[in-house]
C-alpha cells in the first residue's frame, strides 16, 4: 500500500487524468473497507459516491480536453503543411555607391504570425527558405557602427517573382521561387 501511495506524485503529472485515477483508486479502497464490515457506514458510502462522481467528471473532462487538443494540433499542422511556400533570395547594395552591404540584417515581417530574419554575407547576399506566400514587409537594419548606416522597410509582393525594393540607403534586388509544400 505504501508503494502505491508513493506513486501518487508521478501519477499526478498526468493532470486531470492522473487525479481521476487516484480518486478512483481511493474510492475502491473505501468500498473494499466498507464491504468488509457487517454494517457499512452510510455517510462513508455517501462520500464514496461523491468521490466516484468527481472521478467520472474529471475523466470525461480530461478525455474531451485531450480530444480537442489533438484536433487543434492536427488542424494547425495541416494548415502549415498546405500553405504555399516560397524561397526568397537577393542582394543588397548601397543605393548611392552600388557597393554590396555586408552584415545587414533583413527581416520579413508579416501582418500576423512569425517573422523571418537573415544576415547578408560579404557580397550582400541573403536567403530566406520556407517563407509562406503572402505580402511581407522587408525591413533592413544596418549596424550602427557601419559606414553605410541605413534602415528602412519595403513591401515584398508575392505576385512579382523578381523585383527591386528601395529601402532608405539601400536597393534590394530579389527573386522568389515557389518550392514544394
């Protein structure tokens, strides 16, 4: 019996399902104890009924909750998998000198959801992979200590597979190509 009681903290890690299992076990112990008596205590039998009712309600709620969570996770996974994706790559250069801008951070900021960030190489090249196909703001942030200080934003249109976006202090030439889901 002591071994079983020692397992209660582990069982409680399963949330409402674990709690309902513990309540069912305790109800069983009470029923067993009362059934061994010649005259069972009516108040204890009433408490056993209450415990059993709580256990049933908790079990139903935990099963419904698990089913709802599974359905929500499945729908979210399905919608991510079905959304068209694209690869966006390009090159950033100073709009006055035409020289590549290295170490510039370029962000894609959607109207809602997650953002993407890439850092340019020494030649100003960058790549974003697995980008959902929708309208994005492209934001460029240059290191404050850089000679070519610039920051700004430009709109990326998924209808145009090649385009140039002018961002304050920078010209960004980009191409997009659709990739598999």
